[in-house]
């Protein structure tokens, strides 16, 4: 046992003496949270649009000033002809052009309806859709104003209640997401690098020949990273809680338990990667280049899984991160317990077991 | 010059001889491109929808039919009470609950307004906002459509309301196909990550193995060594770009309106920037792990602030200014402008200019900071 | 032996922060001699040699190698010297032929010249059969000899060998020293560091570094007389004991 502790201590020294790596390991999650909290958002703000007013009457002026007053849009240009639209889109200076038809007011008076074309640059479909929806909403409000005196009384209204996140704060999506991505990537990467480095340097054989059992060697190598990842998890959740007022509705104990479980899952994936890597370089490329985008995109972190085509939804099931995000969001934001999350927890346990068994098999094959 | 060729020859030999890395370099990025492009979409679809109908009237059923008919929503179930439905939301099985009050139909007919209760899982704020819009649209649309019917109950008084119709027109991507938007972006990311990771690790690897010391003892000039080392990765980046573009065109049917030659020219300059950054990183690190970590750090920050996943215009001013130093931002913009809108040289010349300058500065710094003598 | 000095070192010092690894050493090396640069591990030998070959900048002092100042004309120094590092620094994932081609090319040899030299080298070391094998698959002794030969491809005036016989069996060590003798006979100056004291016997002159300072400098025969001992090993033990 003493040998084991000595071994683990050496591993700790290795890690903590590498100042540059330490800086990145701890700085990365903080930087990401800060970015997500202060810089990145899906909301539209001050989007550049242009107006082509073919009427230039009092109605159009009123509507244009409403749009101008909205925080969502910034009127960059007033166009004079339709030919100019293509040019501004090509240049990328505006994302949409609102075209008011000729005789706008007159049509409104005589025919009771007039048209506004919302031409959007749909190379970014999300932006285009959002712009269209928001313009529509502004116009709807204006219509209600117009018809003030003729409001139908038999009117269906709706009262909306937003659950778990009434202020629609994006921190609620990204803190769980950042935590998942960081824990997964760091644990998998660090473990696979650590083991392959010993292989590359040739010191692995020394370890295996020593009185330490192979299982002790692996655990010893992996243990410091559990510790490190837990620190990361605590930092991330704390930042979310203290700086961004993210709630922690559920049990802290369950949170800790599930986090450690996920860390172990990621670590076992790292071990598996190290068994198929012949060098540090390979291990790093597989765990970083091979995992980063899939984890970010297929875990439901940024893109909702329910919107993906069915084959992708099926593939997303093999990504451990997907299940952990469900668990984490459930605990932090909904306050649910194991009775609800037992399925996801079991899946993570199963994946961990699978990785470990596969690693042992591959390791045995290597030895022969 | 000849010396550079000797180095290039050695580098290519080493790359192709590394059997473990070859699939990572050539196969992995393309698999990711194929799979991830299908998944990356902000569209909100198949929203798990449930309802509680306390009225069970013709009108309430019609309203629910409207939701059933919508592509956005997937009807999960009807629940006898709101509490039961909320319990399902806790479990994550539904995201929207529509509760129709008792006397819904009666109140509408008797000229009284009536209020529906809508509950939305708002954990994902952006999606929730969009869900809300869709729900409002369906409700408002239904309200509009039953007006003529209700007129007869309206004490014979029908005034036609004024309406302003918004006609959406989506240029360059009529079907709002997300792949058109994401494929070029993801390709950019993959090319960038591959070349940055490989180039930053490469020189540090020689440091770790001791062969860098051997090289430093030779009379080889700094620039010869550096060009020789980076050139293979420059080629690699362009190769992956090519295959990626072919996949984009044939499998994803991404339009390629503009001049492909322009894309290649731009990518060539862009890769110089990325390789310069990789080189710069490798000059200040002692181990491959450190180099990879630092490269990873910058990659994540650059990706998040590239405008690929979230629009740059939505960022606060200070963040937008920071993105001016982000080479990925320019690459993503140019790819989209040229491929999807057919923009030409005049529209992207500013981007090119900036990247040229960037390449010059970063490579200059990298070469200067590479010391043959400590 | 030629009295022409090919290396002159005056008060060469290297400091890392508060630690001085090399403390103002001064010595000369004559053209054509086999000069042994001895000392225990950590005595400062490798630091000193790195300054002489131009990859480490001296903190103070002066060194002239092959007629060029190591600080002022570093690159010219490099053209005139060869180097074999402790790790034998060849590319394990390239073949013998490819390593030869690469290093020959770096030193500016023409392709024709490289071919000629390659044939000579392969024949001399009897490596023709394995010429297309990866260096990583070779036994240590072969790597060692190959590394030495590659360091000499461009026919340098001086070749620096840093612990060239580490980890190699005694027979191979002997064979290696025969290669060194052969090269010295051609007129090449050999500057070799080692912690194997018996190898000191093979050198023309020897310096012994103890904790950054040269404690002894002379031919092995004279040193043994000076310290009244039978072997260089004993000379070293005496010096080491003096430090305690």
C-alpha cells in the first residue's frame, strides 16, 4: 500500500510541476464559462438590416421607426432600388432587407391589407428564421395598435409559464454543457497521454516489472486526474452559481456522485484510447481531434438532439456526454433525483464497464 | 533551397510511415464531416408536446388538431391533469404543456376573451423562445381562422380588421437547409484543428526525442528548417479541404456559386496563419502535451468566437473586436460568402488583406522566437 | 602531434539563475588529438560541450572553435564540426539510407556525393543488408556506429562526441574506439566526453571536471604519475575525494 501511495504521489508531482499544462487545465473551463456568460449568445442583437421603402408614407415611417427602436435590429442602409439587394448581400453588410410595397398606406386603407417582404440572407438559416420571426412579431404588435378600436372580443390569449429558467438565461444551458465537455475531454486526454507517455519513454515496462500490480499502476496513473477533474467540476459549478446565479435545485451529493461517475467513464475511455495508440501523438489526436467536435455537437450541448435526423439521434446515444448532460441539467435545474435519473446513470455505468473490459482485452492481446 | 527539399522529403516520409496516424489524418476528419454536418442544426423540430383538455369541445379539439398537424411539434400524450403533465416534464419526456380551460368554447362564443395556459421547458433559453414563437403563431392563426364563424354570435357586428402580411423570402437557401450553412463551417474547423494540432506537436516532438538538438548543431538556416517542416502540413490542409469540398458538393449538395480557385487561394493564406500559430506555440513548449494543450485552448476560444455556432453580431462590442484577431472568423465568412452567395474577389479582398498581414506577423514572430542557440 | 590549437577556451562560464554549471574553465585542444573531457554526471560536461558546439550561449568567457568564435560566428562553427549526441539522435522512423541522405543533404552535400559516401559507409559498417531497415529496429551498437559515421559525412575538422558509448557492451565499445582511432589518424580532432574512466586511457590528453571546474588536465600517463595511481579511475577517485 505504501508503494502505491508513493507511486500516486509521484504522479501528482509530475502533473502539478507542469505549470503550462496546469494553467490550461484550470484556465480553460474558466475561460469558456466567461465567454459563454459574457460574449456568446444565440439571441440576435443589433443585426444589420436594410430598408427598401417603395412607399415612403406615414405608415411606413411609423413602422420603420418601430423597427429602428427595437434592440434586435440596426438599420444600416436605406436602399432605393431592388437591384441593390444582391450587392449588399454579396458584401455581407446586411442580413435582411425589408421591402415595403408601393402605396402601402393606400392599400391599408382601401383593401385593408398591405405587404412587407422580409428578404433575408439565408446562408445562415437560423438567423434568417429568427429575423423573419422577430419582424413578424413587431408587425403583429403594430397591427394590434392599428386595430385598437376594432378588437374582436372573442380573442384567444395565452399565458405562458417558463419552467426551470423563467428569465431564459443561456447560462442554464452552457454551464452543464461546458462542464460535460471539459470533464470528458480532459479526463480522456490526460489519461491516454499519461499512459502512452510511459510507454514511449519505456518506463512502463519498469513499472510493470515492479512489485506494483498492473491494476495498481493504472489506478495510480488515473487517480490524480479524478482529483483534478473534481476540482474543475467544482470550479465550473461555483462559477455558474456565484457569478451567473445558476440555481442548484437538486442534491449536491447526487451531483458529486454523478460527476465522479462521469469522470470515471471518461477516464476509462482514455485508458481504452491508450491501448490502441502507439504514441503520445496518436493518443492526443484521437482524444482531442477525434472527440472534441463529436462531443460538442452530438451531446445536445449546443444543438438540440430532438431536432436531429433519426440516424444522428441514434448515434448520439453512444456518446457518454449526452447522458451526462441530461443528468446534470436534471439535478441542477429541475432538482430531480435518482428515481428519475436511474436510467441515465445505469447507462454511464454500463459504458464505463464496457470501456474497461475492452481495454483489458486489448491489453492482454498486446502482451501476447 | 535544396536543403528545404531534403527536409520536406523527410517529413513526408515520416508522416506516411506512421501507420497509426494515417487514418486519423485522412479518414477521421471526413467521417466527422459526414456525421456532424447532419446533426448540427438549430432548427427546433419534433418538440415533445402534451396537452390537458378540460373542455373537450369542438373548438378545443380543433385547436389541438392544429398542433398535431404542425411539423414543429410531436404530440406525446394527453394528460388528465396539469400536475401529471408537469411530472412528465420533470422526467424530460415533454417540453410543452398546453392546458385548455373549462368553458373554453362557451367563453369564446359568449364574446368573452379566454386564456390558455402554456408551459414550456425553458432550460434551453434559445429553443424555448423559438417554441414560444411557434406556439403563439399557431394560436394566433387559429384565432384568426375562427373569426368569421364567431361573427354570427357577435350580435351581428363584423368589422374587417387591418392586416399587414409579412412575406418571407429566403435567399441563397430557400429551404433553410442547415447543412448548407454548417458544412463549410465544419470543414473549416476540421482543417484548422488538424493542421494546428499536427504542426504544434511536430517540432516539440523532435525536441522531446533529441533530434532537434542535432538539427540545431547543423549549419541549417532557421527559415529553411521552418519552411521544410511546415510545408507538408500546408499541403495536407489543402488536400483535406479538397476532399471535404467534394463531399460537400456530392453528398450534401452544398451550392458552389463562387470561384473555387478563390477558396483555394484564400485557404492557402489562411493555412500560413494557422501553421504560424502552431510553430509559435511549439517554440514555447517543452513537451508535446503542453503544445497540444495550448493549441487546444486557442482552438476552443477561436471556435466559440468564430461565428460558426453563434452569430458574431450578437456578441457585445468588446467581444466583436476580439474576433477581429480570430483567423477562423475570416475563413468561415469567406467560405460562406464565396460558396453560398457567389461573392468574388472584391468582396473578400479585405479579409484576404487582413490574413496576409496576420500571416506575416505571426510567422515573423515564430521565426524570430525560434532559437537555434539558447 | 600538431601544436596548432583548434579549440581555445578562456574563462567559459554558464549560469542558470543562481546556479553556475560551468565556472570559468580555460583549456586548449590541439589539432588532430583525441581529447577526453571527463567528469562525473552533473559535473558540467554536457553544458560545456553545448557551448562549444553553438547551441548554448555562454554567460561569459570566450571560446574559439575551428577558428570561429562560438558567439560571434556560431553558424560558421557549425559548418566545421560534427556532433554525436548522447541519444545518438537519429530518426528511428527513417531507414539507414534515409537518415544518411537527410543529414548529408542538410550539410549541403550534393546528391552524387551523398551516394558515394553512403556506399562507403554501408560497406565499412557492413550494413548493406539492412540499409532499408528503420533505424529504430537496429541494436544499440549499430545505431552508435551509424550515428558516428553520419556525424562525419561532411568531413568536419572536429567531431564532438557526448557520451558516445553509453549503454553499449564492452566489445562494441572497443570497436567504436577503433573507429575513433581511424578517424583521428586521418587528422580529425576528436573531442569526447565520457564518464567511463577506462576510456580516458585511450585519449591523448584528458581534462577532469569536478563541479563546474577543471581539476586536472594532462595526458593520462602524466596524470597517473601526478596522483601516484595505477589507473585513471583512481585519479578520478582521488579528485572526487578531494572535493568532499
